[in-house]
C-alpha cells in the first residue's frame, strides 16, 4: 500500500504555494494524499510566524493534529515557524517527529513495517519544484521568495532571506501546468520582481503581460506603493482586472518613517485618485498596522480620516506585534494594549461600514464572474480567499465565466442571478 500524507497550511497565499510544492514532491515520491489528517501516515504542518496571533494559531494546529493522528503516523512542522525558531520549536513541541525549515533535507523513520524512511522536506529551493495542476479555477503563482526591504515591524527577511526572483520562462511553464483560468501573482515584494537578477526595476510588467496572454485573468497581490508606476498601472488595467492591492501600513508620514516605509496619506490618496480617473470601477485593497510604537492619537485620527475619504473596497487591519530581532522591537513610546485594541476596533468598524456600502452600490449592476465552486463566484473585484464572494445559482458550471446581475448584498458578499447565455464553457 502506498504511504499517505496530509498537508495543513496556515498563513498567507505564499505558504499555500509552498504547500503545493511539497505536495508535488510527495506525489512524485509515490505517496498518496489522504482524505483526512487522521487517515495519513505523514502529517505536515506548514506554519506561519508573521505575528504572535499567527504563531499561536500554528501551535494550536500542531497540537490538534498531533492528538488526531492515528497510531504510528509521523508529524512534521515546516514553514515560517520552523525557519525562524528551529531547535527552540522542536524542544517546545516534543509531540513532533521533526521540525524542518525549507531547503533543509529531513528524513524520518516510517511507521513500523512500512519499510524505509519518509523524505519530508527536499534539500533544494521550493521555488523550483513542480506543482500539481490547480484544484480550483484559480491558483497562486509565487514569483519570488524573500525580501530586500527593511520594514521596522517585519521579521520575514531574517528567516526567508533576500529576494530571489524566478525566471520568466520558469513561471510561464508553471502557469501552463497549473491549468487555471485565473492566476494570482504573489511574493513578499511583488513589484520588485527581477531586480535581484539585474533585469531592471520594471520587469514585473513583462511578467504581467506574459501571464495575461495565457490565462483569462491575472491578479497581483502585495504591491509596495512606491513601485506603483504608470507603466505598471497600465499593465494591470490592460488585463481587465482593475484590482490594486497596495501595502500601505499607515498614512502618517512621521510614523511611516519610523516604520522604515515610504509615503504618506496625501501621496497615497493622489495615486488612488489617478487610477480611478483612468478606471472608475477599479477596486482597492490595503492593510494597516494599528499601535506601532510612537503612534499618537493624531496619527490614528489621520488614518481614520484617510480611510473615510479614500473609500477602499477591502482592508485588513492588524494590531502591532512586537517581533524579536526587528528594528521596532526596541523602539520607545509603545502603545498600551488596551488603547491599541480600541483603535483597532474603531478602524475595523469604519472599514466594515465602507465595504458594506460599496457592496450595496453594486446591487442592480451586471458583472462577469468566475465560478469557483458550486454556488460561489468572484468578479475582478474579489481576490480569492481574502475578499467577499458572489453567491450564484448552484447549477452554474465550476470553472466557467458567467454574466450575472447583482440582486442583493450581505455585508461583504453579494447575491447574483445569471443572465443569458448562462456561461462560457471552460
């Protein structure tokens, strides 16, 4: 009987790509995916370590899977927590058979009687490994690993390393192999794609154009605002997916300098307004950190005013998390936890109302959607897994593009009915 495996993925879309690569490796080794973790001979947990909340979630998942696994099954922890904490994590979690950072070869003993060991994490960069075909009509595509920036709050460069971009040819081979109708480009610093290979600072544009020539939709996640050039904006708009995910983090110029970040609220607002002049229907997502050391009440008020004025479609809001080894870890003027939580709740309440209002405005409009699953679809305004969805009739073919009319809004989600013709065959 072939040995079976289960991969549990936590964290961001980039982690999902890594899990896909590990899955491809294990399938190539003759293993078979289990239907559930308790049925697997090998359980791999791909962890997240970005902030304290993510680390807690990862540890809880490891312990739960340890309790659920069947007798003789092996449990391996990999991903960002394994990269960052290594031996410390192995000591803290005696339930785990191995803790393996990416690129560190690990072979653990198989269950008694099965013969041989299980090679869990290969010894080479996951970026170069093949993946199975996409299991959904969309797929993430990781263009690069690591980051060359020095943001004050972020520990990622310390365990993911400097940026390593893939070649355009390799990425296009993966696009073809995935067979998805929508490709979502991801990286720690996506717009910097190719700089580390000496291809100039605008090679993201040829990548977008080349992927768009192969699939129906291409979407970009995590764009640093200073790299949102006119050329890149034109390339995004030309794909027909007018969706801009801008990593802003805050709008107070002094606080952004303290974060070791570029920009300010006025620059951000002007850039968003320029895009809307080119494409009034453009959708915007961003993320903000509340409670960074030194954040004043005036800084918070400026952020609230920016969010209210600009009207982002989607927004992630996070409490500052002190990360050992980062520039911010030793900064003075820390924000008390209670005040941080008050500011967080205030900003989330404001953004939730804005998102709901923007969704209400779409009632009565006609949009083209990609059916992701029975009864569930997305237009260009919704990124998979992180934004709202559009509920559609369950008989629409998964993987088809369908023209629909929006008839209702339920917070971040929409409800729509199909127009004629009902769809386009995959």
